[in-house]
C-alpha cells in the first residue's frame, strides 16, 4: 500500500520568502508523484508531476520539486512567495503511473504574510 | 485542453432523497474516471474508479449501493448518492484520465453536497 505524509498542516511565510512544503511517500514500486493546489471551494490544479527521468521537476507559477529516492521525498519549493500562492497544497502518489486513483497527503495550508 | 466539468456545483437536498452528480470530460475521451470525497479541511479520499462500459471498482469502506456510479460513455460519469443523509454532506470531486495523458488525471471543480 502507498501513503503520503505532508509535514505541517499549516506553513506561514512572508511575501518574497522561500516556500518549502514537505512531502514524504511510501510505495512498493517506483512512484509517480504529484503536487496539486486547491483554492477555496474549487477543484485541484496540477502544479507539477514526476514520472521518470530528471528528478528536479519544474511546474507552473514558479514552483519546483525534487524527487529524492533515498529520502523518499518530493518536497515542493518556490524561491519567492507571492500573496496569490496562499492556498491548500496536496502531495499525491500513484504506483501505476496514474492508472489508479491517487493517494493524497492531508494537505498543507500555505499562508503568506504581507 | 483537458477540461473536466461537474454539475451541479452546489446542491442542497432533504434527508432521504437521492442526488445525481455529473462529471464530464469536455475535450477528450476519458477511459477512466475517479470519484473522490473531501471532508472540510481534509484530504481527498478515493471512493471509486470507473472505466467506460464496466462496473465501478469501489474502495474499501465505500458502500456501492449508497454511491451508485455509472460511466456510460467516454465523456460522462455520474455519481448518485441514494437516500442521502446529513453525514453524506461533503465535497465530491471527480477526475478523468484518458489517452490525452495516460499518467495524469484532470480534476473537475467539485460539487458541494449539503443534506438537511
């Protein structure tokens, strides 16, 4: 069985500061990993995904994440936070290339301080 | 491209009634659709997976007689909550996967169900 752990249900950063959202996973096979963002009362928008190949993945809105197999991690970063980044962020894993439903972490609420 | 819609976006119903939620892939053919449930301020939990023309596969703990899923075409899946009760109130989100991108699911905007 696969699982996802997101450390920190709430993360608060100042505008312009580095954003770091942590995600660790467990999977019995090479995983496909995803980060999604959710704004209030809306569905999920894909930020980025790792399937195979390059372990540093760049996504939309300046976000990127690095797959580290040895650490079973897929942390999300952004060099400079913007007020519009305030949202809920979910890390998800699939062990069949997206063929199965995704297993989500509990989410991290990102707060941006002016 | 890769747009998924849900209808309705919000629904309020009385306890004991049934509610149908539609999930449509607007610009691609969805060979597989997924239904998730999200409780307030919590994560998404996979309820079931449906493949076009086949019976849905339900996750452990999800009552298939309670949550009826139909995937009759490559662009439409429906979730019917039968005999709804207040504890069924939740945010229901569908996603679709198709040949457009085999390893990515595209999510609908969600449906907020409130059962009085």
